C-alpha cells in the first residue's frame, strides 16, 4: 500500500492584535489552491487541523479557539491606489468549512508587516526609518485599510513598548485606519443599518423581544443590552463558555439577527456562516477584575462590551467588532451610544474580558443616513515562526 508524501508550503505564523494565524503569499500556494474553491478550503482546513471532533486541532497549526483558527492569503494588489490584497479565512474548528464572509481586524495589523517583509510593497514607498503607510484592499468585504507600520534600519520594527490588553508582552504599535467601514454585505444593500433603524425590536424564540442595534461596520454585529439577557457586562469567558444553555441562546440571537439584517435567507444558513454576524452585549461602566487579574475601574471606561466569536465569548475583543463598537458609539441613539452615556463622541474606551481598548470613529449624518468616514485603533503584530507548513499531499 502506497502512502502519499507530505508537501511543504511556504508560510509565516504571525500574531496580529489578540489573534494569530497562518499567512500565505498567494503565489506560494499549490496551483489548485490559488483560486477560491474546494481545493483551497481543504488545504487550509488541513493546515489548521480541522475538522477536529476533539476540538483541539492537535494535528494542525490551529489553537482550538476562534482567535487562533485563522488563515490569511496575501498578494500584490490588483486595485488602483492599493499595495496589497488581503483575504481572510476563518477556519471552523469542528466542522469542515472555511468562512470567507468577513474580515479579521486583529490580523489586519499583521498584513502590512508581512507585505513589507515579503516584497509586496514598492520599495520606494518604504522608508528605511520612520513609518511605512501600507494601503490594504480587504477583499472579503471590499474595503480599504490603511496600516501605519514602524520601520527601523530598513526592517519592520516588531518590538516596542506598546501594550495591548489581551496580549502578554509589549510590542511596536501599528495604527490602523478602517476607511468607510460600513460593510457592503450582499443582501444588506450596503447600508450601515440594514433595517433602517438605529434600534429594532428583535423577536427571539425562547428569549423574547430584545432591543437590538444591528450594524454593518467593520463586521456585521448585533448589539443587545446585557441586562435584557441576564448579564451585567462584567462577565469573563468561564461565565459563558461553560454554559451550554447560554451559548445556545446567543446563537439563536445571532441567527435571528442575521436573518433580520438580510445576511441569510433562512435560519438554516446560519450554521455555515459562523463568522458573521457577531453578537455582543453592552452595559454602562462598572468596575471588574479582568482575566489577567488587572482591576478595571468604572471611571476609566465609557462602557462595557462582551462579544462572541464562532460561538464562544471572546477572550478580549475582535478588531472588526471594535470598529463596529466605535462606529455605533459615534451615532446618538444606538444601544452602544446610550450605554456610553449618549451624545456626540468621536472615541470610546470600553471594557472587555482582558482589559480595555480605545477606538475612534468619525460619523456624519447626510440626508438622514449615517456615514462613518473611518474608524481608528492601534494594535501590534509579530512574526512567531516562518518557513513551511507541511500537509499530506492528498489532503486537497
């Protein structure tokens, strides 16, 4: 009996923000995986170690959480006035699919550094010292991200003193600008508020009628009030992720929100579209102890936010959800804005399970419709390992 040999594919394992994933240069992928389709999905599933009924991803590069079951494919941009095309794949841990429906805001911080280090950026645009401005085309949602990447002695600076709650060690700061972040999701008509309302009544079977702000910005997100579902907004992961009934409730909220937003045509589709929309709950400021043991004081934040990703409470905050938070906070009348105290604002600092995060957004109302020109936040990124990943040659 013959056995197929393993093949090796050039890859870089990177941390971006509070996530990490396997990065590929498009041209380094096997020919059959250089275009979207089953071969590409099967290859990425095998790289990450999915589907894994044990939920551990032991036989792959994944870390058995939504934050670490991620892949990125980069190439020189085909878009005018852009440097690099960025495609993100959220790999399911226990099911055989890759969700291409949204962006990863955290890994966006690693795109610029990878692109510079792998020669995807015109050398004339990269200073020896200072800050390189990388123009990223986010192919999943058709949006522009501007990354400001620090450079030292002709190389990407990765070490520094910028601290990010949810990441143990400090690193160099990478500022990200998410331009015109309202997502042009198919079926949502490109509207920031696809229902036309800042707050809707969302009827959720088994839960009741919830006030909800449903927004397409950064990533489609359904916001509800913490107290309406029995929470305070100070919860850490263990309070929710070990509660099967709570997780089922959140998935029901998410599925009905997706249907109301026009992201799916039937509730059955929600199971194969786990990456979007996100569901989050908000509350007014309160003091709590973060997962690191750090005390977060009510007076240091504008509001509390907890968000779920791929069916589990996130250990910190997804970058794209932070964009949604900043955008919704800038628009008077949303649940997020109300939790933050109401009124006009261009930035908020919110409390999440690992600590706090500040995000800014600039919102204007034109002819009765809200538009956010950009959302801004800072993350960091670092190469963890580079070389090749290996997978069985018959895996895709």
